[in-house]
């Protein structure tokens, strides 16, 4: 062990013994009576709300004749991936219409109400490119 480590441990022990920590010093006198000190500790984890499960969206029987939106949230390289997906659809499933869109608002968590409204109106399916 290094000297520095031993000195650090010694300093912590001395501090704890001299700081008036109720855990180390036991009962205390209040109005002439010995009273055991207690410490109440709250959990930093808290109580998370109950999770409400939602079912997945129903699957389409086929993509033939459907419109698939390919949505980029702006993550680096997502445009390349979605471009490759679009090229694959054009080469292998020409009956599927693909629409490439970039989500506005600046990133994953930001909302883009205009895009969501367009997707609800025109899309049959969505592929959301969200990075890793």
C-alpha cells in the first residue's frame, strides 16, 4: 500500500470520529435523558410510475402498392442507410412507393407535428432511422 492511501484512510477515520456523527457516537442526552439518535434516509431511486403496455401496430399483409416513409432524425450516417434502403426497394420491390423525409426539430426527442400529420395522412408504413 502506498503512504498516500494510508494517510487518506487515516484522515477519513479521524474526520468521522470527530465530526459528531450520530451513528458513531450512539445515544445523546436531551433534557437529562438518554435518547437514541436515528437517521432517516430516503432512497434516491424513488418510486417509478407503473408502466402501461401498449400493443404493437398491426403488421401489413404486403408492402405491394403501399407507401413507406423513410424518416431520418438527423443522426450522422442515417441518410446513407435510408438511401440504401430506398435503392433496395426500387430494385427489388418497384411496386412500393418510398418517400424520404428528414424530421425537423433538431434530433431524436424533438417533435415535428407537420411531418407526423403527413405520415398519418399518406403513409402505410414508416421506417425511422434513429442512429445507434
